[in-house]
C-alpha cells in the first residue's frame, strides 16, 4: 500500500509554509493562509484508483445488465444444456441450457444490490448506537458494550445461517439476518472513535461556546469520525456478499431460478470435473468483487487518514 | 491597574477536586483500596478586572484541573466559583459566554472539518452577538483584532501554522465577547519567535478590550513579561501570590524561590544551584502531611512537618503559605547581573 | 574513561582529528532536501549545542549521526567522521558496534524511548551485556551503579520497576543511565529536557554537566531553548531551514550575534533577566521545504536583506576568530544587541 513519502519530521517542516511572495517582508505572522501542504490527491492513490475502477465496472455491469447480457438468464433451453464455451455462449451453458455469461451478469445485479443494501441498516443503527454510547458513556455505554460482546461471541456465519433458516429463505430474511448480526461492529468502531473525539480540544471549545450535545455530535464530531465507519462499510459489503453467496450455495438464499452467484456455484458443483467453468466463474466473480471493494476501502482509508485530515 | 470597587471578574473560594480512581464496582465490593487523587485541595483565588494573572505550577500542581473547573468542563468536589460576584451554577448558554478558553495545542483546538468562517459564524449566531446580516462583518472584525485578514474565512485550519492557529483560537474565544479569558499554556507549543507575536497579541487585547486574563504557564520568562500578578501552585494549593516584579525579585515561598532559581539564564555562566530541590515532583495521590512542600524544602523543620500552613497575607497584595516567609526575605537571590556581558 | 573496566577493546581513535567531524552533510527525501551542507566539529569532552526552531533540521542532523533517520529520509551527501572514520561508509556491523560503547543518544520523550514491558534495570543492563560482554549479574550491578550515579534514590529497588511506574524526571534519568552505561565518548541529546518540569530540568541539566565533566564525554545538545544552551554548552551552532547560519562560542554568539536570524531569535525570546525589554518578533514564516529558492533562506524575513542575498547563497565563513556566520551583510550586525 502506498503511503505519502514524507515522514512526520518533514511534515512538521512543511506545516510551517512560506508566505506567498518571498520577496515581500510580510508583517509578523501575517493573516494569509499559508499554502497547504502538498498532499497526494486521490487520483494518485494507486490502490484507490484501481479499487474504484474495478468496483465501478462491476456496478456498471450490474446496472446495465439488460443491455449487456446476450440471453435471458432464467429461460430454460434444455436442448442447449451443458455446452462448452463457444462463440454463441462465451462461457457455455448450465444444465438448464441457460447462458452462463448472462446469468453471471444478472447475478452481479442480485449480489451487488443485496450486498450494498444489507449494509445500510447495520451501518445506520450501529453507528448511531455506538456514537451515543461513546459520547455519553455511563450506563448506556455499559449496556451497549455488553450486548456487543454477546454478539461478538458468536461467529457471524453461524448466526446468519441460523436466522435465515428460522426466518425462511428469501431476500428479506437475508436483510434481517445480516442486520441483526453485523450492526455490532459499527457500534464498536464508532464508540472507539467518539471516545477519542470527545476529548479533543475543539469539542471542548464547542461545549464552551454553549453548543448543545446534539449540535456538537452532528455538526462538529460527525464529519471527523464518519470516515472510519465508511471504510469499514466497504469491507462489510464484501462480507455480506460472501454471506449471500454462501447462503445461495447452501440453498438458503434467493430462490431459483433467479441468477445469483451462490446458487450458480451450487448448480455447477456437480459438473466440476466436466464443465468446471460453471462453478468456477461465479467464484471468480466473487473474488474480483471482493478485491475491488477491498482495494477501494483500503485506498479510502489511506486517503481519509488522520495525517491528511490534520 | 486594578481599581475595583466592583467585584472581581472571577473569584474562587475553597475549591477542592478529588478523583477516586480504580473504583470498578468489583473493587468497591471487595473493598480494595481505591486511590484518591486530590487534584485541588482548597484553592482561593481572585482574578481582578482587566488584569493578567499568571498561574504557574509544575505537573501535579492542579492548574489544569483548576482551568477545567473555571470553564465549567468539570465540577468541583466542593467550593464555589463566582463570576462578577454571582455564584456560577450549571453551565448554560448565557454563562458560557462569560468565560472562554484558549487551549495549549493549536493543532487540536480547531475543528479540521470546518472553515474558520463557519466556526465564527456559528458562535455569533448561536449567541445572537450581532444581527444575522452583520455576522460576516463581525467575523472580519474579529479576525482583524487578532491580526488576520478577511480571506482567512474560507480556509481550513490545516492550512495555517501553529501561531496562526492560536490567533484563530483566540478570535473564536473572543467571538462571544467574554469577560474572562483563560489561556491554558497558549504559547508552550509554539516556536520561540512565534511566541512573541502571541504574547504581543495578548498584551494588546488586554489594553484594547479590558479583558481579564488567567494565563496558565510553566515558562516563567513568559509570565514575567506579560503578567500583572502571579499565583504559584503546588500540589493542589496556591502557595504564593504577588505582583510580578515583587514575586521575582523577592519570593516569599521556598518553592517559588526554587522555581526561579531553576530557570535557565542567558547571562549566568553556569547552572544555578543556590536553592536546589531534593527529590521528585510530588504525586497528587500521596500528599505529604504538614506543609505539603516539606519533603523537598531546604528550609523545612519540625514545625513545617506538622503544620499545614494557610495562605496568609504577608504584605500589601502579597500572600504566602510558608511558615518561614519572613526568613526567606533575608536570603538573597543569586546576583546574575554581575556576569552580564555588554549588550 | 574512568568507570568501565572491561576486557573489550576500545575502538582506537585518531587523536589528531576531532572526535566528531560532520562535513557538508545533506539529508533529504526523494523530493526535497531538508538539511544542506551542514558542517561542524566536536572535540573530545566538548559540549556543543545546536539551536533552531521547528523545521530547522536540527533533530534530523542528530539522528543522521546516530543512524536513526525515519523511513523515507536519507543522507544524501557529506561525511560524518567519528574519530577519523566515516560512519556513513563503514559496514553496518561496525557502525552498530559503535552505538553504545562509543556513541549514545538521549531522546526527548522518555516514555516512548523506554520499553514498557521491560524492567528499567534490565534495560540499562542490556547495553553492557551486549557490547561489553558482561555477565547477567555484573551487568545488573552496573545498572544499579549507573542509576545511583544519575541520582536515582534507592536504585536497587527502583531497578525492578517498569517505566510507567516512574515519574518523567526519573524516566529521563533512566534514559541517561542507559546512554552512559557503556561509557560512550559522545553523547547525543535531542531536546532531553523539553518535556520536563522546570525544577526537574535543572536537575537533569546538572546531571549531564557532571557526567560529562567526570568522564570527559563530549556532548551534542539539540534544543530550541537558547537559555538552556547558554547554561549547558560552550559552543553553539544556530540552524535555520536546514543550514547552519552561525557558529561560535555561546557567550560571544549570544552577546553579539553576527547573523540576522540569531539576532532575531534573541530579540524575540523573553529573557528572564531583562523583563522590560520589548519582544521583537521575526516577521514572516519559516520556509516551506519545497519552496526554497536560490539565495539565503532567511532573505524573505531579513531586515538587512539586499538583492545579492536573494540570488546567492551566503557561505558559512569566518567573521572573527572562532566565529562563523553565513551572511553577506554580517558586518552591519557588528554592533552589539
């Protein structure tokens, strides 16, 4: 991962920058803002750019699926079943004669959509609860943290699978199950951030200025701490996509015949020795998506890091 | 300097602050020793109108805790704080106006995500300092007060140097037109050449606005330059108060004396060792009996070990908490002028 | 050296050259030079100060001598000769062998310089065990001895403490004890008292003075506090924007500076012995590393500046016996402050 080349010692030097025009002798410590340090702009952050490109392409693929997919992903065509890749079917067909490429593209729609949406509720709930716990402390904090600890004691997948099993397969169950389990990570992260942020002098100054807690939280602290939650959300989307794919593979996900990478792997499993593409390609798609999102999150983390913030 | 028929700008009486640490409910249940940290142990102080009072002390003295209580960040365990003769209650919007603070670290005292203009405007609007339409003009005026120009309004704090950020922090503190400004080591984090500009600013503000300033510092040279009176703190108490010139020319508490002697000089050839202290700075967990300074005091005797001296008036505008205050007057300070090189 | 008697052979030094000779040292990153053309000598037993504000490059210079430059920053030119041998070109192993028995460093923040999970006695003993080949018991005894020398009360008991159990002043003494444990000939100090209370600072400065006098150790003391340099050192180098702008005996430099920056520093710093003097701030800002143009780096802020100053870099030249200054207009500063 690339980092800014200048170590802290040099940053201290660069922080005391020169007046705009060296020829003038400016009055002592004049009011002109000094030129800000040359920070690496986002487009030079390799990780960030690559992540953006990959994710962007995936999102575009999902959005323009109807235009990009050559065939209908659900229509069965039994006489063309199990064909090898050809010019007509670039990735071959599955056991129901459906074009694998089209299913892959439409599958992106499903998996990406659910992945992004599944993150929303935990993000909002976890962030709010965690921030309030960290900022106000006291019994609320203690209670929240104990609840978080309980959730953390269980493996993520176990809980999700159990919940989906109980709630029945289907999209809304997936949302509910994931939401119920993954909010705790956000809560923990934001609590940590708030514990630090509330001690910062500028927050103390805001209190001294007579501002209410609500105002401080929303206007002063939020812009400084949200980045951590956002970065975590990136990796959370990856995890959620993995969960959806896993559920699909286990037969607990989106009901067939909807194209979805997990169920594609399940379908292709039995042909692994002959038509190995069917099972492998969706898996590769998951890998590439995860890679793109991880790089994006990594790049963002670098871009939004405190050294740049200061 | 001070006239004052009127009440002092800030008055503190009998202020104490204790923290009991290590009190998880489990240790309370098991009755394990929870250590008590006595940050302040009976502080009386008066900040007169229009004066700069310096509060000097080392680590463990309690000066930071005192500052926090004065601005309302935390409450005292006992004792009162009065603004203008009125006992300060819970900090609300109105009372928050009167006392403002400038912090030590210029890099964390301004919100990195808000522009200077946004910060000032928010304060001005919240307290209705001026009508809405005049907010921008007032912001510019405030910036002018601290020697900054109008184009600063749209900039972010990260674009400024440490000295400039302190100016902005001062402008922010002045936005709500406070009566009292508490400056918590405002120049300690700045380069030497920049310190001068901020000190100059404080002096000018005091003259132009009639601000009362409580200036917390550990650099005695800075204090000597700017303050009208000095209060010296040690282990949660004030041990001496005097006008600046008198404090430095004839200190009447051994700790003050030791502080002065430990200042590195520009004229003396080598390190002063007239009044060297033994041992370590004290721990607020473990306050000595009797005079709290006795373990380190070169003048300590049995009386000092058993009696806890009160802060008494020993002369016009001079207070000292030392049983031997008079004896000290007879021990001369090292004569540094003798080795002064021609300048 | 009086204290350490061991069988290890001491590095033989060439007595005809200064103990430490920094010649034309340049330090920088890939994109910018931070320190340029720095040269100074330190004789055996001499106490030399380096004074500057933030961004002057004084800490980096010290770290270059110790071989402790941060990632991304490297020496880009020049020589650092210790006893005649260039530290920069010698083998890494040989250089490591020097750190401890010959050259030692004291840092500003004792809390981060000490290992939090190791008892302080063990930390002090580590150096002698490694470099002087002492056994565990001997090294432990030496550690206690060192602690006593640095004025730590009840050293045998304190040796078993962890750093967080000690106060700042004690931790700094531990660090000094660590540094002198192998009997170095050169002690590098990077603002060792800046983080300490004033009364503790006095004790630590006296301690350093005493140690150096007793053992004949040379001292390079980096600080921003002019008065501390005045009390502790005999010679001073003033740094600005990565260059040495003035050098000479402390008393003379501070009484009659020959560089406008030195003069500006002296005039803007509150002087305890002259409380009524007006403080005159230096106009402008320290320069951005990336912005250094041709000419004297101080030119934008200098009250004596001429056109020549803006275009040509003044060399560090002798302006009086034992006095160096990098200024074309130095003669105009002839009058005392």
